[in-house]
């Protein structure tokens, strides 16, 4: 089992920045990928960014060049640095941890609201 604690959401004006953090505890020795999905009101959940245990990253096109995901394997923590935020980035952001077995664990979600 893996437990996740998310932090860092909030309200920011367009063009501003936020940093999300996700800390994992429990069976962290078998974690593969860490990342974030988001779900805006009335829309499907979508992948925002993912980082593998080796540091390879993947981003949805709409955040490339603005968001950066990083990971501290020693602390089992991932961060999502979000710059140049836009109103369309408003959503609930969910941390995801993928176990080597393929099992996925989800955080409780944190609201990010970008005002225009």
C-alpha cells in the first residue's frame, strides 16, 4: 500500500505560478512513475505530467513549456511547478503513483483556480 499527501493548490491570477507537491509513504520501494492528472468541471480527467523512476518525463501538450515535473526519489516526493498559469488550467489536480506491479494510487486531489 502507498499513501499520498498532496499540497500546494490554491487561487492565482493568470500568469502566476504555483507548485504542487505529492509525498508518498508506505510501500514506496516499488514505486515506478509519479505524476499528476487533472479534472476540470464537466470534463474528463486528463494526464498533465508524469515522471518515471529514472527521470523520464511526459507532458500533455497544453502545459509543455509552462509546467515542470520533478522528483526526489530519496524523499519519495514529486513536485509540479506550474508557471504562466491560464484560466483553462483551473481544475482539481490529482497526484498519481504507479507501482511496479501496475497498481495505481491516487491522492485526494487539490484545487487549482486561475482567475482571469
